[in-house]
């Protein structure tokens, strides 16, 4: 029993927080419920601290649930991302249109993270699918959280249809694996030993990877992304863009390393094409956007292509590079969303054209947004440069030189549209710039943590060395 508690410590803590917040919202007096933000963040911060304590590795429930050193690191990364989302959500949740349901937001996001953790630690397709659905269904509610906004309701409807369709494709692929390998073949370790590249298994692989590609917004499975990102509340969009996407990438990474390695020579060509299409189309469409949330949607699509670039090598070096890339992407992208959220909550401005002359009225926000954009664009010495360097190196190590060259050209293209935002803030003039804004302490803390991570992760090599040392535990 003690071993089970140690193995499932993050999941049990999340479940305990969900139950506590539910009871707190039901029975606490009105004066206490005003501090729901502080209570939820304090509890979650405590659980993150516990997550960094030494723990055991192993299996539970006959191998359905597995814990390795790398899965523990990944869960901590996702938890840190959710904490940053909590910090930048406080002002939005204090709005009179959403303040009456603060606890629901925290319960739904924590439930989603619980599903993501189960998905990452799954050693069986049944647990993987249950974790996926537990992560997806609350997300649908979060996307449609602003019930007074037609855009939010529309985004929720689109998201639930896409989630159902992608889950159906994935489940069909799982059923084909079941037919090809038998009931015990749903265990990843057993199925891996029975993969023989038969037509039925390859068809199952196509359907399964297509379902995952919807979750990660890979081209051509990306068409829902911009509409949902634009319609959802900005804090929820940040959660979708970073934490949700990161969990899907981590799950795919573990599966490709543990399960689909025998079929590597078949799926690597598909991934090769997905990398080129995703990076290129994401960049081209990002250049055409004026709405900042749609801009970040296509930027995140392009970033997903770089993540696949690291994953295609299929080596422990590549896997550690992907985890490092997502860690850097987390702090940089959430920092951008924090600035966008501050500007939207205080002025209602969400377009790049609205940012003209922002430096004159809000120099601090302009500078930190510029630094986050530089990091996403891969400009040294920011962390984004090193994260891109490591995924390029991992792909080159396996001979993907042409793919690296195409990705490098697209990196130059991405610099153009990131600099368009910088130009609007620092060079372009506006007769009515966004007035000087007051940034609340929670958002300032979020910006500070993201900025420290963007600068620190790039110059401190110990983080990448630590991830590399744990990559063999995948």
C-alpha cells in the first residue's frame, strides 16, 4: 500500500485538492470563498513542492500504471505550467461575470491535470484513453467558460466536436491494435514485442497517431486551433497552448519511445512530412494575423513542428531535448499570454495593431513581451535559442540534415512575424496608445517567474544535463 501511495502521490494529491475545493465551495462562508484563489494556489504550490521530493519508480495495477524518473519530471513541469496559469487568471476570475464560479475553474483545471498525469503514466491503452478523456472533457467546459460570450460558447462547441472526433479516431486505432495483438496486447510492453508491421498494425498506427495529432494541432489536423484559441478566455487559451499541448506531446513521446520503436522506420517518414508542413504552414499563417490570440495559435502550431523535429530521432538524447524544449516553451509562451491577459483585462485590446506605441505608455510590459518573443524566435542568449539548438542537434545526430535545414529556414521566417509585434510596440506610432496600466501583484509574480526562467534556463546548463541523465528512464 505504501508503494502505491508513493507511485501515485501526484495523482492522489490532485484528487484530494479537487475534493477539498468542491467541499470548500459548498460549505465555506461567503467571506472565506472570497479567498478561493489564495487557497487553491497555496494548496497547489504545496503539492508541487511535494512532487519534487524523492519518490519511488515502478509499476502498479499489473503494469497499467508506470512511473519512471522522466515521468516524474514531466509531471512537475506540467504542474509548474498550471501554477503560472493560476497566477495570471486571478484578475479575469475576479470579474463580476466569472467571480461567482471561481472554484469551478480550479476544480476543472486540476481535474484536467489529473487526467494528463494518468495519460503520461499509462502502461495500458485503457488507462491511456481514460486519462485522455478525463483531460479533454473539463477542457471543453473551460473553453466555453465565459457563458456571456458568444465567441466562447462557439469555441466550446467546436472544441467538443473536434475532441470527440479525434478521440473516436484514436479509439478506433486502439481497437485495431486489440484485434491484431489480442486482449493482453493492450499493455504497451506486450504490444511492443508483437509489432511486426502488418497492414492491420500500420493502419492502427495511422488512426492512433492521427488522433494524437489533433490534440497537438499538427498540420493538417490544426484547423480548429485558431478559432478555439480566439474564442476561449485568454487564461484558458494559455492552458491549451502550453499545458494541454505539452501533456499530449509527452504522452506521444513516451509511446514512440516505449511502444512504437519497432515501427520507427515506417512512422518516421510520416513525422518527417508533418514537421515540414506544421512548421511551414504555421509560420505562413502567423504572418497574416492581427488578433494576438490567433497569432499565438499559429505560433504554437509552428512550435509543435519543432517539438516533432526533436522527437523524430527516437533517441534518449532526442527525448531529453524535447522535454527541455517544452520547459522553455512553457515559460516563454506563458509569459506572452500573461502580458496579453493583462492588456486585455485592463483595456480590452487584443490586436497587434492595438500595441502600437505601447512602449511609451507601458515600457515594462513592452520589454518583457519583447524578451519572450525573442526566446520563442530562438534569438541568443535567451533559452529559446538553446532549446532549438538541442532539437536541431538531436535530429542531425540521426542524419536528418535536410529536415534541419528546412526548419532553420523557417526559424528565420518566424523571426519576421515575432518582430512585427516588437515593431508595433517600439517603432510604430499611435494617436491613441493603450494607456498606462496597473499590473496586479499576481500577474507581476507570473511575469517575473517566466522572465527568470527564460533567462536562467538558457545560461544554466545543469537543467539540460539533468534531463539527459534521466532520459534512459523513459
